[in-house]
């Protein structure tokens, strides 16, 4: 195998070196930003060097270029006559494939790894500037790793005997999907697992194609399955995109109804809820095409409320008496726009007077789990910069690996010393302690330039005194999950621990409030806390929806007494039914996708289950699935694939729809048929006996000149 | 007959709608030099590729040393030397590198033979494969194939594209290295003079159908020319069926027939009413061309020209 490795390495070496040199040049250019002394602030504050766009772009492009090219070359040089020359030797084809792969992989890793090692050496040892975190190299390492599927994908594309030109590139969709998805995983090892899984599929497919010389019939089942997976992804993408385009076109020419709200249309309109300043949950309505909004309480009784998002609302009673009156509401926006609406107000006498609505800004929002977003690819997982005002001579940065706040003299980048829980230690002195706990990567705090939020405590930097002032420290056995201090609660810091929700007074005169967390709080992504009733009460809203809207859509609102922390009231937002999903339009090409979407929408997305409205969709999609199944069965029968294979392809047609039919055409060789001399029907030439009459093939006709001895 | 090293059993191969090889069965005895002849596209390379397991046949099978070609063990493959059509090499390799590369796969390597063949073709050790002439490429490919001392040598049209001198060198190398070695050589060619010099068995493929498979001597004996002389010109019109007839040429008073020896053949010729019938020996060239060319009655070019006057 060593000889094969040597041969393959020699063939690829110049290309790997060329790729490495080009990548090195890109990296060099990207690094110049890092050493730009003319900037008023060090560029490292926005991105550590291995996280700069330039470096990551260079490695991403390098990965695509070098990975695909080496894979393509390896595949290209192992087909046709060269394939025969390569494999006709006393070594198993698998060992030859392994040798080629080892050489290709080794050169790829070298071509990508050497520039990476170079850039690490420069920024860490040769010309260090500010902090360095080894973890930041993981993003570039992942960029190298996600190129591995491209190597084997490139090999597979070049070696597979594609039946039609476009299908040659189908595995590209799979390898790119694996690479992109792996690169997006917030956990490094999740990405590694994705790369590994995707690579295994591609290696099996490429290996099978190599050892069989691309002949589909000779490939073992596992190879066919791996190839099927790689092709299916491309076909599914193609069919879904093609189907969407077709439906868009249909909508354009025929006003097709299903695409108005995207590929999956919901017939229902969600109900919007709002919270009033005194803690009442109300329903907000906004009719399409009409300006202004109206509100009712949960029982449907109309309310006259003031939307705080509007600068002004004028209510003019027009007519009526008693319980029914007509009023004109005129809103004027902050940007000067006016809108007016006339509405029937029922029972005006019973309308509450405290009619002001809370908008999004009234809440301090805590996003649970937001620190997991981005994961290891985010700089904030490793360092935390402190921005002090005025002329800066020393930049302070919390380095998670050290657990200390380190000062760097600017622009010399010499270390001044570091701050720990015990105080400041000069550079060179042995630090006595370190901050414990993980950094909360995305605390929702104002003025966070000087804040350090850890799972063990919250601290503020005093740059002049060179110390970290503790604001809050977690109780033993507790861990801080999120921190917030927006304008809605200017004097308090909101701390969510794994057990409580606390309002910590920033000054002593503002007391602390400890609220219990909802038992099933883990089900909610966001927690919003708003002072209501003039600060006498606190409204806590648990929700699964995005918190960027003024409207509330789900979850519950708990009202607490701000002084005692006692629960006063709990208001649950009724579960929203989203109406019947409409997917039948474009999903006819992928019926199982459509049926799955319908089930998913009803079971998990709170869509209404209306058998009457959904049955016809199931009928259409079911009929489409059966049609695709039958197409595959008929084709497989006509191609004389045998009972078991016919059944398999039928199932694939049923499950994958049009993509399943295309997959059959992509993967299976269409057999040649000739007319049977015995029964006169067309028979497949690869079979020893006629599939209709079981006759053998007749011997070629003799012409009387045969000489055999 | 000695043991068969290579066997084809009903080998059939279709390329799309075209049947390239149609139920070919033949056996190559150990120690023979077996020539597979046929026109371009007659299925020779397909048979060789199927034999080496490089291509799965549509139907039937082939065996080497009794092993199915599609499941050849690496050790068995090591006993088979293969020289592909066009003498492919890894062009970037120097001759020395190519030798080191190839020898690393074999337990035994005949350095002396490699050196002799390379020297015979005047190839420098530092030359790269891509810089060699066609003849030298063929020589290097042959040297690399022979040096592993294979028991069976499979050559796919080895002399194709070589000039007469290179061809002579090439054939000499094959003859010298296989003589007295007990090695079996199975090769395809359409250069008949070369075949005549080296082959002791011959098979002829005519559009994928095997027409001839026998020792060379038998072939020579069986195929002959019969000349029928007529006093009043060759009878016009269609000739009656003559058993074993490959082709006949009318030329003035003579009817020249190339035919395989068959019973009733002479009677059929005498029935035409000739004044005399003579038999003449025929070269292999002519015999093979008779198989590969158009069968039936032809008019000689001379007669055509004469008729035009």
C-alpha cells in the first residue's frame, strides 16, 4: 500500500503545494488587518485573529478549492485505462483505494494544516498581539474538517458512471449539505460527528464505485445504499426547488392560492394578545386593509385602550347611547402618520380606565439558551473585552482560559497584569485565584462594556482601581443562567438562576425580590419581566415565541407582588390553533414530505385538525404517492429487476415521490431487450433465460465456415 | 489437450443495443501462444477486459486458473501480466521509478529481464514515461509486465500504433521471453504477419461471434484456395451453395474460391462445370482476411476495370 500512497502523493503533490501557497497568501493578506497600528481601537476587540472574516473566508475557500480539486484529480486519475492499469496488480482493490485515500487525505490536511499552523505560530508566538485563545483555532480546524466530505465527494463525482449528465453532480448536494451543516453546529464535536457520518457515507459510495469500476450491478448493497443516499439528497433538493418554482409559476399565471404565505400555507389567523399596564391580558385585533386596532378582553368584550407604541390616540364619541356606541379612534404615529378608524364600542361603561398597553420595551427579556448559539465559533466563548471611556492606555480583557481579567498596554501590547477575585496582580506575579464558572456569552445587560457575567457571579470592572466589583454572586449550589437589566427596570438587575428569578437592587434602597421559577420553565425559550401597576407588581411572561413583537402568542403571564414576591394571578394564553395547513400544492411531487408536514403541523405546531379540510389533501398526496410507487414498480418490472428489487423501488417511489422515480433512473442501468426467438416477446439480454417463456438464448447462427478443434 | 489456463463460457456482452460478444466459449491451453483476431469492434478488447475482471459481462463468465474473473484473488492477479491497449503508463514516472513502483507489488522480480528489455528498446532509466516514443512506451510497458514473471501474459493489441521496426523489436521481445518458459500468452491483434510469427493457436471473432478456434496448423490445413478454370468463362449469375465458402472472386476464366474444407465441397465446385480444379496453399493473412472480409462472391477489381472498358 505504501507504493500506492507514494504514487498518489506524487501525483497530487504539486496541486496540494499550489493550494497551500495560494491559501497562505490569502491568510497573509487577512492577517494584515490584525497588525494595523493606525486603528483607534485594536481590531482584536471585534474578532480574535483566528476568528476574523478574512481568515475564516481564506480557510473556507481553501477547503472548497483544495478539497474538491484533490478529490476530483484522484477520481479522474483512477478511471478508464488508468483504473485498469492501477488495479491489475496483486493487491486488493480496497487496499488500493485506501492507499489513494490516505495520500489524498494526508496532502489535504497538510495543505490546509500548514497555513493554519503558520497563522497560529504568528499570532501566538512570533508576533503576539493581545490575548490568544486556543479554542479560536477550532473554527479554522472545522473549516479544514468539513473539506473531507468534499474530497470523497469529488472522487465519487468523477468516478461514478452517471447515466445522464446532470446526475453526475448530484452527490455534490449531499457533500455540501454535510459540510455546511457540520460547520453550523454550535458544538465542535457535533460538527465532527456530522463530518464523520457524512464522510463514511461518501467513502463507502466512492469505494464501491472504485472497486467495481463504476459498474452498478457489481456493487454490494451497502454501496448502493450509500450512493442512493448521496444522490437522494441532490434529487430531493432538486425536486423541492423545482416544485416550488412550478407552483410559483402556477400562482403567477392562475392566482394559485396556496403560495401566498409561503410553501406551507395555514388557513387560520393567529390571535394576538397584549398585556395592559395593570396586568390584564387582552385580545388585539387588526383587520387586514383597515387602519388601527381594537381590543377585547378574553371574554370578547370590547375595550378602549391606549397603545403605548402610538404617540397619541384621540377617541371621539360619535353617536349612540347605553351599551352601544360608535367612536372614532384617531392614532398619530411618532413619524407623523395618521390613521383613523370607526368602531362599535360595546358597554363603554364597563371599560377599564387603566387602558394602556405594554409594548416590547416594557419587558426585560432573558433568552434561555442563547449562549449556546454560535457556540465555539463565537469569540465571546473565549474572551470578554471591557470598553472604558476616554483615552485608553490599558485594554482589559477577561480570558476564560485563565479565569482572570488581563490588562494589555496599548499599542505596545505588553501585559500590565491581571485581575482576579483577590484583586490585581502585576505581570509576572503568581495569580492567587481565578474567577470560576462559565461566561454567559449573551447577557442582556445595558452598559455591558464594563460587566462580566459568569455562571458563578456578576462583576463590574473598576479600571481605575484595577479591581472587579462583585454585583451578584450565585448562592452555593446554584448557577446563574441569564442576566438582564434593560431600561424597563433601570434600578435592578434581573438574574435567572437554575432555581429562581431574582431582581437585585443596583443600590441598596432598591430591594431584592426573589421569585420562584415556573416548574416547566425549561419548555419556554424566553422569560420577560415587566414592572406594572406603577411598579407595585411584576408581570413575568414565559413564552416559546420570539420576543421581538409587542404581541404575545403563547405561554403564560404571572403577576407577582413586587414587594413580597407572592404570586397574585396567573393568566394562561390559550393554545393557538393555526388553522389547517395547506401543503398539497407543491408537495404532490414529494407526497411523503407533504403528509409528514401535515402530521407535524397538527401534532407539534398546534394546527387545527379538521378532517374535512385535510382529508382531500391526504387523498391527493396519497394518490400521488401511489402513482410514484406504481411508476417505479412498473419500470422495475419492465427492467426485469426481480421481485425483491421491484418491491424496494416501489417503497422508494412511495416514500420519496418523484425523487424516488428519478433515483431509479439514476442508479439502475436500463437493460437491453431483444425479441425472444422462442416466444417473440422482448426479453432482457442479461438473463440466461427469457423472463416470459424461460427459453435460453439460441446459439449464434453458423455460416458453415467455423473451424473448431 | 493440456490443461486450460483461460476459459470463456458463453461470454456475452452488450453495449447498449449492440452485441459486442455473442456467447463465446473457448479455452486457452497452458503454454500456448493464443492469438485472438478480429476487426476493430469485433469484441477482442471486451473479452480481455472481461477476462481480467475489469468489466462484468452481460452473460456468461470467464476463468483464469479456474477462478472466476470477477472474483480474482490478488495473488491470482499477480500471476497474470496485462498489457493494455495503447501501452498506458503513469507518464510522470521516470523509468526507474516505474520499476520500483511495480516491483513493490511482487514477491519476485526479474531485474535482468527488465534491464534487457529496457535496453533493447534503448530506454534511459531517467526518462519519463510521457517523454518516450510509442515504441519505447510499448517496450517499457512490456518490460514492466514481463519482469514480474507472470504465468499468463494477456496483451491487448500490443503492436498497435508501432512502426515496423518497433513492432519487430516488440515481437522479438515477446518471443524471446516466452520461449521455453512455459508461459501462456493470450493476445489480440489485427496485424496478421505478427500473429503468424508467434502464435500457435488462433481464434477469430467476426462481429462478436467466434468463427475459428483451433491450433494454427489446423487452421492452415482447413482453409485453402480452390481455383476453378472454365473454358468459356465463369458462369454468370448466382453461385450455388458451396459448403465452407468464405468468398469467391470471378476473374476472366477463373473462379478463385477461398473456403474451409468441407465434405461435398469438391462436388459442388465440379457441378459448376469447370475444365480444371486446382488447390493452392494460402497464407494466414489471406485466410484471416477471408474470415474478416465480406463473404460471398466478389468481382475482381481487374474485371471491374475491364468491364468498364
